[in-house]
């Protein structure tokens, strides 16, 4: 075997091993992170809603949510056009 075949084989084997174990670990970590973020989001929503005492505060909160969702849609890297 020459040097290029040996190097290619080592790269292939390391990528194959990383894909079998590393992928599972990354997905589990991503799932745990998503659960933490959802819990934090629920806590923030609850705190915001219980703190509203007037309709004007509700309008401002609605505006903030609308702008946030609009920015998320506009900045989406998979969006076409």
C-alpha cells in the first residue's frame, strides 16, 4: 500500500468511527439542550403572562413576539428567495 492509500484509509476509518458513536452523542446532547431551552421558554412565558396587569402591556408583548417570529423567518438559512 502506498502512503496516499494508507492516509485515505485512516481518514475513512476515523470518520466511520466518529459517525457511529459521535453522532449518537451529538444527537443526545442536542435533545437535552432542546429540552432545557423549551423549559426555559415556558418559564419565561409564564412569568411574562402573570406579570401583565393591563391591556397595553399585552399589546407590547404581542408586538415583541411578532417581531421575534418575523426575524426568525427572515433570517432562516433554509429560506428560499
